[in-house]
C-alpha cells in the first residue's frame, strides 16, 4: 500500500532533550516536506527536500534540522526542544522534485514539550 | 503572503451547496485543495495547474483564475462526509520550492 509513515504518533518530552521524528515513504517520491500545525496558524512548512541530499528551509525552520540521506526517509530532528515546539507535525511526499502534483501526508505526530 | 481563504467558516444542511475561495497577493501557478478532518492528516482533493482550468471530483469541483490570483472550490449537494477544514495550498514562486497553505475554511454539514 502506498503510504507515508511517521513515528511516533504521540510524544511527550522535556525541554532540551533531543528527539527525532521519522518519516518514510514507499512511493519513490522525490519531494518530501515537514509541516507543523497550530491552532489559528494553520499548516506551516518547516523544511523540504527536492531529492536526496537536497534540502531547504520552509517558513518556520528555526529549532529544527532535517537530513535526506535516502530517498524514502526524511527525519525531523529537534536538537533542543522547547515548549513553543509543542505542535501537530505532518510529513508529506510528492512525486517529482516539487509539490506540484498529488501530495500524500503521514498520519501526524502530536508532540508535547514540557 | 499566506493565501487568504473565505469564508473562515460555513455551516450547511445536507444537500446545500458551498463555495470556498482562496486568494493570493502573489502570482499563482498551481493550486492544491485539501480536506482535513479533526486530528487527521490533510487529504489531497485536486490540483489545478493552468489558469481558468476547472476540475471535478464527484460533486466537488474547482476553478483557477490565474489573472485574479484566486481559486474557488465548489461543493454541490453537500454530504455529511464533507465536514472538515478545507485548505488551499500553493508553491511560493520565489525561486524556491517552498510550499504554503491558505488560512483554512471550516465547513460543517448538518443532517
């Protein structure tokens, strides 16, 4: 089944403790991206990747890192999480090197930083 | 910079029609439409790539006016399953491949 898989689905952590949210897709898509969703602010892009080893900042990259060593995986790293990073996170993928065709989203990761 | 959607919220009875608009202050080259149920991931509905193009999916269709920098989503004979938040989305067209979502429209269909 074609899908984008995020893990974990729920995570509660403490301020400053490094964490990684994984994202994997099995559709051989070039474009992958991360978003955070907050009440009243909608969905905002954190980082995106056009292909392996090619990443760039979205609208709200501060406090986040990403890597794209393999086509299928695009982990989101929070080196030192803070409470303002408490949010619902989504990973998405799209064929081609840009988000201009059908987009597929992961199930979401609800992160709470205390 | 974020595309503005209108209305912000709408309540319908089953069978009624609705129109959701997405307007951008910058040129649009493509527009995606998504529906998101509470707590779930956005689901892709359709993409419009050309100016004036209209596409349809079941009883949901959309138009894209490149000159006016806006797109509209049309929901006809709404069903209970149409309830959710609708987002438009587009590439930033700033020489990058950034992507941006619209402000969202909450739609509730009542029986």
